[in-house]
């Protein structure tokens, strides 16, 4: 079978980019110009650039066009972590650890070893966890404004598995999932794995464009809306009560489910009610302990309406059964004795201090951030392309994340995300000043 004619155009451009005939930074013809030049339909020209982007060869920038990428491997959704020079700092991923957490873990393990039936920790737990462990999580969630029965809580190996379980339960291949045009990269990976059609919703400085979401739901059969309403990753917004009520009303009017990601919600000291409290009958809430306790503690949970619990439990059984017994005992012990609440307060204080450092070091630059989060969204100048910036910083020993990793639509932003949690706090100012100097040295 002969390949489609447009594949020849894709192959031609790919060969020119890989050979260097089209060097990094080259602006390619507009979609319309390519269609005229090659005598192909506009939709076909768009498909050419989509395939080149999927291959990591080009990137589309909103309002500017399509450019040949710097093929350093330090940008995109799964960047290389092997730097060409000794590592100075990792600003690509948040791995927060509080002082003394190693000692706290040793003490907790001693307590577990000395209490009750240690062999019970080695036995298989039921999918979703034992009811008494789910009750501990349900009690913890009361502090987040979620009043749910333990039976509606399922325990998982981290928030990502909780999100995977929810999507497996709610959707089928081909379903439309509404997402923020800039948002959590993990949702793109899951959507691709489940064959979902991502429908990006434009974003504003204070949240998703809810008018655009309403129009989208009128125009397409949206099955679910994925949202991060409290301390958004990476833009830091916290939706106010009016926005939450409007989002819930849109979902009700179009019979959509809501998938509420509360991974970073603990960083907001006075949040509005979660969407789950406003629309519990159509909201699935997911979160975990990787950001508020430790990234290596793979313990998460999902709260689902009762009608979805049988399917979600079967999904967990098929995937990984659920959270391991030892991890569950450790996590629920810390939830019950107040350790998690104390760590969350420490995290908020630490994040606020790091944001102050970042504001001082990056003063005058175009930054967006929540005042007590571990993330800074840094918009770049027109000549500072994210893929090139990532390569320049890698040569300085600094890893960052580029905007295309967080982009769900066809056009990326000229921006990078800086994760502030991993470097030692006393080194953060020097790292950010070094980063700023390297970026500002990029010539127009």
C-alpha cells in the first residue's frame, strides 16, 4: 500500500532538519503558505507539521509560527537528564524533602516493626485498600473540605495511578477530555495511552476561560473536564468560588464528569471549597503524598461517586491491585498522627520562602507564580526560544522544563517552568541568578 502523499512532505522536511539543511530556529512556512506551495489542503499542511512536532523536530509558537527545534534533548515532555557538564541544579522536577525526614522514616519503621502483626504488612491488600485505611484518608480529606464515606475512597500507588484509574473508569478510546491549554504533563501521557481526544481550553491569568469551555461543551461531546483548581501546575492560580460554581454548572448542564486534581492544594492556606464539595455526584478527586510528604512515598487516593466504584476497583485490580501494605501502613500512620499536617505547614512556609528568593532573583522578568508554591512560570523574550534556552542552561549544569511539556494544544508558549523545591534553599538564589545571566546573554 502506498503511503499518503503528504508523508513525502513530512519525510522531506525531516531529512532536511536532521541533516542540518534546515538549522535550529528556522521559521517554516505558515500552514497556508505550505498548502499553497505544495498544492495540498490546509488540513493536510497542518497534519504535516503535527507529525513533525510529534517527532520532536519542530515546535509551533502561538502567534509566531512553526520553528525547527534545537535537538539537544533537554526540552519536551521527557527531557534528557544526563547533563554535558557537572550538575549545578535540577529545576525541572520538584522533589521536596524536609530536614530530618530520614530520621522520621527510621522511627516510623521501628514503630511498625514493633507493633501488632508485622506479617500483615506482607499480605496482599484488597484493591483500593482496607476500609480502616480508607477511613483514615477520608478523615484527612475533611481538612480539605471533602466529606466522603470511606467506601468512596480508593487507595493507589501514587496520584498518577489514581488519575489513571479514574480515566480508565470514566472514559473510552475516542472520548473527548477537556483540559487546560497549559497544564500538568502527565495528563497528556495518560490521554495518549487511553486514546483520548484532548480538547484544550484557553487559559487566562486567573484560570481557564469558562466561556470557551461552555462553547466547547456545546460543540463537542465532552466526556470529562480535567482541572487543577487549587494551586495550578504550572500557572499557580486558585479558582475563586464563583469560578468553581460556574465550572460545576457547566459540567451539570452538559452532563460532563469533573476530574479534580488536588496534588498541590495543600499549598494554599485558605482555599475555597473543592469542586467535589460543590458537585460530589459528578466529581472524582485525586491526590497523593508525593509533594506534601516525599516523592518516593508512592501513595495516592481517588474519591469517586458510588456508581463508579465497581469499575474503578476492577481497574485497580487489573493494573496494580493498589497501594502496597507497607507503604499504606506508613502513610496512614503519618496521616493519623498529624505528621502529614505538620509537613504540609512546613512545605507552605518553605515554598513561600523560596518564592521570595525567586522574586528577588528574577525581578523585572515576566514571571507568574502562586505566593506559596514550588513553581515559577517564566515567559521569555521573542528571541529566547524555550528549546534553545534549555540547551544553553544544560551547558551551565541547570535542568529546566520547557513550555511544550505543559502545552495540550498545537501551539506552545515562549516560556519555561522552574521547579524550586529540589535545590538546597541556601543555594537557590545563586542558581537563579546564574540562570538569569545565561538567559539574558542569549543574543537577539
